[in-house]
C-alpha cells in the first residue's frame, strides 16, 4: 500500500467521527450537553487525533529527506488540533453549548486543514523525494 493510500485510509476512518461531532455541535439550543455527549466528544476527537497522527507518520516516512521541518510543521498542527479537542471537551463538561459549538467548529476546520496539507503535499504522485543537488560543470 502506498503512502498516499495509507493517508487516504486514515482520512476515511475519520469521517464517521467528524460526522458525529458535527451532529453533536448542532445539538438543541438551551439544553446543556449530557455526560454521554462529553464522552462521545472525547472519544471522537481522540480517534481523529490518532488517525491524523498516524497519517502524518506515514507521510513523513515517505518523505524521509533527513530534515525535521515536515515533522515540526505536522507537530504544530496536531498540537492545535489537540488544543481544540481539549477546549471542546472542557466546554461540554461546563455545559456551555455555545462555546462547545465554537470549539467543535474550530476542531473541524483544523482537521480539514490537516487533510488538505496531506493531500497537497503527499497526495497521489506527490510523495516527496530528496532534491537532487545541482552540480556545477567543471571549469
């Protein structure tokens, strides 16, 4: 299985969890989130984080060009995603539906951004390879 296929598989496994979060974000106004909602948000965001991280590892392995720039780039984005997940869980625990929606929308946008980066950098036919060094002609 190619690296692009692995990334697409991780992305596909996230879809069900993203749909679940979108449904939870659209909960009934004025009703505080139940304990089940808090647990479901924690489970879904955790699963999405795990899939995004695994896809990142697969993509970085494919790009293995010796630099750490790609790893740092990915780590920063995963940290932002984890922060958004924690903020959503905290808002759900506090019973603040408006804040919960805001954090889930941000989590959704950050997840989409991670997959967009994976698709554009590591999509079909785009697996990075080390750059060839240009050799100056001998004088």
